[in-house]
């Protein structure tokens, strides 16, 4: 695994994914590619190889960065084209992908846990998880969101 730091963008495996995002026509197309990367990780029932796990991790980082107050995208290694603001449902899918990347049958987690930087890497993943949480949930917001639950659930599922 080619990496030089614990940031999701500090990986050789994500360069092609980021380049592909920059080649896409619009923000909606980029969000669809991000969703696809997240879904791949979530739906993998066997051993999740490191390159796919790392791409899912950077996809989750891009979702987090697109949320209000989210962490910034790495200017050197992140995409240069804007990503459309992600929905809360996509953020929830990103959390599920992070869970999968951290699972025992994930090569990325295995490799990081065998390194001295493993705790720092896990802390960076936990920071992404925090950034993906809803900014606030009021009683009114939950009541209004109940009617949209079916739409959100549909968006949270993978194709």
C-alpha cells in the first residue's frame, strides 16, 4: 500500500479515483461516483482489499468535506473540481463504508493496525465519522424528516 501519511488523500490508490472525479462533467456525476465507491465497500461481503477500502475512505472524506463545516479537501491530492453538497443519506452511507473499512476483514485496517501510525489513522477515520453526523437534529427537524424517510432510505441503499 503506497501511503505517506494518515490523511485519506495520502494514498497512491486514490489518485486514479480523484483524477476520474475531475474528468466528470458535473457535481451530480461526481456524487454518483462517490456513491458507487461507498457502495462497493458496503456491499463487499468477503475480504475488502486495501485499494477499494482506501477509495471508499477518500469518498467518505469527500462527503464529509461537502457538508457545512466539514474538513477541507487536501489541496495537493484531492479533486480540483467541486463536489455537489451531499445529502444526509449519503453521509449515512459514508459512515457505513467507514465501518466496513475498519472491519476485521479489511486489508486497509489490517495494514494500518500493523503499523506504528495505526492509532493516528483510526483517529483520522473517527474524525471523518464525527464530520458526517448531522449538524443538529431538532424535534421539528425529526418530525419533518419522517415524511422523507422513505426517500432517504432509498438513497441510502446501493444499486
